[in-house]
């Protein structure tokens, strides 16, 4: 048990947090009473019994600790996370909450999330979605990310995004088809994709993803919480409700 906990810093932090509750109380007792040792043992016993009888507080404490740490990283990188490139966003531009999807065009789970996101936006008129490139699966993914950023800067993100996913695994043909369906010129897109600013945007996304502990695609930034998983609609809605509740 101790070995498994030592490999999970969030669990350790949560237990320290719970123990700290007891520690604060016992320190007060120790400073204010000659019978402090006995009272300290009693309070520690109460805390221990409560944790044993209510183990659900451990994952709750872990999540609170994780969100606190993640929230600090999000605050430090707010523009790089929440400010879209061009028109790489959907929903309400003046919504009360922005969530961010980090995705890869060769990711089947990301492709499957298209319908979920469309339903989410349709059902939630106060929500804004920002899309960020995280091409981690292949070199073709990175080429697709470059083209997508060019499309976003040209105001053609949504059309390109849907067309490229509809084309299946990334290839020269699927890329060319998505560019054509977006009304863009392939030679111009290829030239613009070689701009160093395009690669700088992708590298920025890599750096932020690492800081936030993302482990794959799709990954979501929802308030102060980060999830690396393809979430069903109901789970996304629960996460959004939590984020709004926390403000």
C-alpha cells in the first residue's frame, strides 16, 4: 500500500491534506491544554475513522489538489490555451465558459468526438469551444496540423476540420481534398504551412500539454480541470457544470 501511494503524488498530496486537517486541530489542542497528547490521539483517531468510513473523500481530495495545481498552470498559460488561432473555435464567442479540445487528425477518438461536440454546442448556447492542434501520432498528423492552422488563419477552419476527418487516415489525397473543399489553393496552403510561426504554434501546444499533464488525444481543458480521454456527451456536460459551479 505504501509503495503504491509513493508512486502517486496526487494520492500522497491528498492524504497530506487530510492529515493536515487533523494536524491543525491537534496543534491547537497541544498548545492550549496540558492533556494535549491524549486529545491529539483522540482527534487523530476520529479523522482516521472518518476517512475509513468515507473513503470517497480521497478521490475528491485528489481531484481538488490536482485542479489547484492545474489551475495555476492554466492561469500561467491562459492566452496560449484559450485564445484560438484564427477561427478555430465554435459555439458562442461571448459564452460564459470556454472549453478547449487538444486533438490529432489521425486520432479515431478525436474523429468520434465531432458529433459529441456538435451536440454539446447545439444544446448549450452559452458555451464556446476552442480547438488546438496536438499532432502526436505521426508525421502526417503534423502536416495536417500545419494545414489546419493555415485554414484557421484564412477563416476556413470548420470546413477544413470536418472535411479532413471525413477523409479518414491522413494522406496527401485526403489533405488535398480537404483543402479543395475549404475553397483554398493547395500550393498557397503548402507555402503558408512552412512559415516558422506555424511550427511555433504547434510547439507551444506541445509545451502546454506537457505542463498540464496531458497523456493523449483528445484532451480537454474544462475550467481548472484537464481530462485526457474521449468523453461521452453526458460526462462533458457534468464537467462543464462543475466548472461553472466553481466559477
